[in-house]
C-alpha cells in the first residue's frame, strides 16, 4: 500500500475532519480481516488504514505531516541542517551530492566551517544544532472490556522498553480510539524530545449490552403473564441493576427507555440513555392449564395481529 495517509484513505490534502472520519469508517468496515479470512495481507492493510487515520485525525500530527516534519508512519524526518551548513560553507557542488567542486580547496572549506562556528553564540555550535532529532512515536494495541470502555478505567501495560505505565480509559471510549502518552515513545537524539506512545483500543463485545452512539441497547426477556398483566422486573445496566415497570398489554419488540443510563457523551457532562427492547419468552413446556385456557380464548376472540401487514402488502 502507499505511504501517504491521504492516498491510503482515498483523500486529498484539502479533506475536512468529517471527510477523514467517514473515509476511515467505510474502509474499516470493508477491509476488516474477519471479512477476508483467506487473505494473509488483510491484517496488514487494516493496520495501515488505522495508522493513516490515527495520523490525520489528530490536527497536530496532520499539520506536522503536511509541513514535512514527519513521514506517513509518524516518524520524525531528520532536519538536515548540518548538510546545508556544509554546502553553504563550501560554496560548491557538494549540496547536489557530488562532493567538492573542481575549483574548491577542501582546506578552505573546513577553515570556513571553523570561522562560522566561532561566529555562532555558545550553545548553538555546528554539531549541536545539526543533529537534534525528536524520537519516533511507538504504536501499541490494547484490548479492553466493554464495561471498562463504557464506564472508564485505568489499565497498566508494559511498553517495549520494559516500562510499566498506567493507561487511563476515558468513560464512553469507542472502539478504535487512539490514546496518546506524551514522551513514552522512542528517545530523541542530540537533545531532541522523546516520541509518544500511541495506544489504539479494541473494545470486546459484551454478551448482554451493545452500543449505538451514546445509548446502550439491551434485549430483555419477559414472561407471557408479565406482558399481559404488566409488572415490575429488574433490568441490568452498565452501572448495575435497576427496577423497570412493564406496562399491561406489552408486545414483543416494545422499547422502554431508561434516561441517563447510557455512556458519557463527548461533553463529559451528560449521558446517553439505555433502550430496553422487550421480548416475550414462553416456558419450554407450557402447562396444560395455560394451553386449555388459550384454546377456549381463541374460540371467542378474533384478534389478528397480522391484518395490517397483509393489507399493506397488497397495496
């Protein structure tokens, strides 16, 4: 794949932040390795797409890439000031990669370099200034549980250099989010700052809850008598069980809303809701009394829940 993150996501340098996000989500859906089990390169492509998005979604790293300070992998591009100073001092074709010019005495070149060093203030010597390079960013993947991502958590990980660090998972974290640990990347050279550690999070699915935006969605089984007569039941939420009232005459598929029981929104002040979808579940072996009652009930009631569906399909 290409090294240019814009090209990887199919964008131009004028793309907006919203266009970058849409392009990434589209590619992430179609390029996920689970969709291409027979393609050994699918995982690498998926990671390349994620790395390109990580670089461009951060305004700071995007601006540095556009200025040529970092490459498509986020690594620092060395600032070749030493090379330029040497070319300026020689006045020759060295700056073009061909060595000294035919009419230049190398002794004169080095004499000029020494004179330039003497004219510079202390702390700005030739070698000190020319080789100061920031360290490269280091990328890591971290799998977190659904509840840790929803509620927030602190997880300790070990970096490649053996250092143990605490990663704070903000409440409401979404799958694929990248966290930045300043100064935890590769060390700099010549006094340059250390790079950062970029932690891309993968959220494990939950057996009961699922997330839609800032809402938590739950399918809750109820009994036939609870559906007909109504009643109070207990429903799980990401913060613990709560009481829920089932209205009389409830059908499967009805959705009840628990306000403020979702995940923390981007404003860090409010939360989404929990939507509870009710599902009527019969016992594996209905008892004889219930069967007899419903047999008699059927004889005297002509209610047809499919009437409107059949009528609409014919129009």
